[in-house]
């Protein structure tokens, strides 16, 4: 026996589209509980003249500021190509 599927369009009404409320700048407040801990640039992380001791001391200083108790350690592997040497 075959299955028959009927669509009763008289019983189905089109769902109204829900519009998201637009947010403008006046609705956005300033940051709460903001703690400035330091500046790190690309030159600080990858610099041939900077030893790993300086990078380790920066890492220890950042950890001493707190806020790392909720972070999960994640191994990140980046494939970087130096375009200047190519």
C-alpha cells in the first residue's frame, strides 16, 4: 500500500517573520569589570634577539594578574609563512 501525503493549505498560516531589534551605539554601555593587564605585540612574541627568558617572564607576569582559573589550556598549532623571505 502506498502512502499519500496531502497538504491542506487552508489550515496552515504563514508564520510572521520575527524582526530583530536594531541596536545603535546609545544602547551599548561601557565595559564592566575591565582589568588592563599589559600590552603584547607581534614583535614581543617572535623576535630573534629576544630570548625565551623574557617571554617566560611576561607569561608569568600575566598569570600573576589572575583570571586564568577559568581558562582551559589548549594546544594551538599555527602554520606561518614568512613572506619576506620568499
